C-alpha cells in the first residue's frame, strides 16, 4: 500500500497572504488541524498547523512582553502578533512522494512528530496524508493469507519467525496440534518470546498459538 492509496485528494489550502483568523476559522469549519500554504502559482511553500497558533497575543501570551526575549528572539513576537499566515507557517514542509509505502510514511510522521504530510508528484501537491488516514489503513488491514492446510500454515509461521525476527531454523520448531500452532525451541529474551507469539498470530489460518519456547540467555551476555 502506497501514500497515493490512502491520501485525501481534495486538499484545502491557504495563501501566505491570508489572515490568521481566516485560517483558524477554515480549520474549525472543516474540522482539520492543519492547512498547506500555497503561493499564487499553486506551489507548496509552507504548512500552518494548530501548533503554530498556540502562542498568539490573542490568547494572552505574556512571552512577548519580555523585552530582552523579544530582542534576542524577535521571531516569537512576529509569530505572536502578525496577522499574515506567511509569518506563522512552518517551513520547509515535510513531504512524501505519492509512491512511498504507507509504513515508511508512518515512520516519517512519527520521527518528525507531525500529524499530516503533503503528498507530492514531482513538484505538484496531489494529496495529503494525516494520522487518521494511517488509522483507517490499519483498521482495514487483514492478516496475511496463506494456502490452506496445516503444513502451509506451519511453513508460513516458520518463515515469518526467521525473516522478521531473525531466529535460526535450527533453534525453533513449529508444529500444528489440533489446529493450534505450537512453538518450541529457545530464544534469548522475554521480548523475543513475546515477539514470536505475535509473529505467529499474524498468519491467517493460525487458530491459536501455544508458546513453548524457552528463554535462554545469550552466553555472550554473561559475566566473566
């Protein structure tokens, strides 16, 4: 699944010359928490979010009254008092390509601490992805589908344990007992023990998981 598959294609935007109050009303009326900012040619030049509006003079913020602070950081005064969106917007904008996998989009948003990101096709903004779009993708997802039969499920679980967790085939065994996946062998930590259970449960067709793995500390971690 790619960014283009989950993005909103109809994107409200605003001009850097629009007023801050107009921007706030637009966000409230459309129940959105941010607006891309585009110039007269439609080029993306910034983004205005709720966070950009938290230190406004209208809210009674007193930080701008500290003359020493204003002299050292006049940008704070500008953001607190300017009526122009262009003076408050965040730039440069974190964007993603329309062909970026959704998982990578989510990782980028988490790393940057942002709630939305414009989706680009070369220099053109073609959509926007928000956290709610990521949540919808999760809600609509289904477990991996494998061929029917115990042996197919067993092979799929074993492959997942080795490919996703890096477990060695010789250290683990997967069997099917009355439709339930049974894991045996050993792992190096409680976290890997839990991860093995989760990995097995992601395979469609696994009716349940019985985790018999033993936790054996890596000898390289012992004292001496």
